[in-house]
C-alpha cells in the first residue's frame, strides 16, 4: 500500500498556497503534512464533500484528545467546495499541522482520486498481519499512524492488509473497516480502542438499522470469516464499500445483496 502523489491544490488556514507550494513540512514519500497530526480524507462528488460534518467532528475530537489547540475550521467546507472539481470524483485531505512556530494550523490538499482506487473498488485482496504498536492510539487517525500502517502494508504481496490482534481477532484493514454478513447478521469489530471507527462505518451501521438488518459488534476470526461469511467487504470514505475477495490468498465471498442494499441506502441519504 502506498499514498498517491498526484498533483494537488494546497491551502493553509483557508488561503491558497502561492504556486501550489505548501508551507508545511511534507514527507517525500507520501505527501502527508507534518509528522503526528490528525487528519481526515474526504470524498468529493460533483464539487461537494460527502459527510463533511462527521469528518470535521472526528478531526476536532482527535485534536482534543491529543491536547492540541484547535484552529478555526469554519471556512473549510466552503473552501473545499470552491476548489473542488465541479463534476466527477476527487478527494480532499484536511490535516492539523504544528508549524515550526508552535502554531497549530490546518492544511487542505485537494487532488484526484488515487490511481489504485478503481481496482480496489473491484475487490480488496488482503494478507493478515499483526497489528503494529505505535505512539498514536489506533482509534485516532493521525499522520504517524497512517505511516506505520503503510509500512505494514508494504510487506504484503496483496493489495492490502487486515490487522490481527494477539488473540487472533480480526481488527481492520490498513485504511478500511471490515464487515461480514454471517447467518444474515452484519458483523463488524467493535469500537473498543483497537480500531479506527470510520465515518463510512458509522453510516453503514446506521443504514443497516434503517433497513432492519441485524447488527453485531464482534471480532470475527480468520477461520470464521473464511468458513461462515456469506458476504465480506470493506468500507472507507473513498471506496465507499468494496468487496473483500480474499484473505491470505484464500477466497472470500465478497459483496452480495446486503452490500447492494446498504450502498443504495447510503447514496440515497447523502449528508
């Protein structure tokens, strides 16, 4: 797994960066701003950010937990809509960055979707790996944790990784939450501090309850996923739902009618 380095529009604290050159420190290999700050990746469709309020709330919550002074984000949504392409899909990344002066500001990067997204939407193929130990808690989306997970993903021959706890419980993908349909019940790992509870994950759970689909928050094992699931998929802001087709080179069922219903419900209720 790697980050896509496509050309971007950059803004700092609500103002465009001259010549698109960002004033924040950028890691040469991934383009993420800074070293440790919280960030959000937001899907843009026809110029509009999807689920912006939920992304902003999670970013602000992460800043509070990290003890960071929160900058004013009131103009972020309007700026995204002004800079985003008017048609088609794109992605925005909103990151809190600590400048050399100690000031906390917000970096906005808008660019095309990752080049790997189309193939990943067709099917995720994952290898299992032990969950890494990092300074950043797993339930916070930070630059430092994203880099740690990217390093784990780089060790896999498949196009992604599922993290596994010491007790054998499946936790999450490196950039997506794991779901399975088992005996008609939608199963996904609980928000117990070991996973990043995604914005799209929350939307899936809300959609399931609206549709009358039973939900169980539990960690499936690898064996249970391979033998007992009728559907398997992953969710994140950009996918937003994609079939999970294999684990450790063993076939999984992927998407089915439940995933279709969930996706239709999510698309029908664009926040």
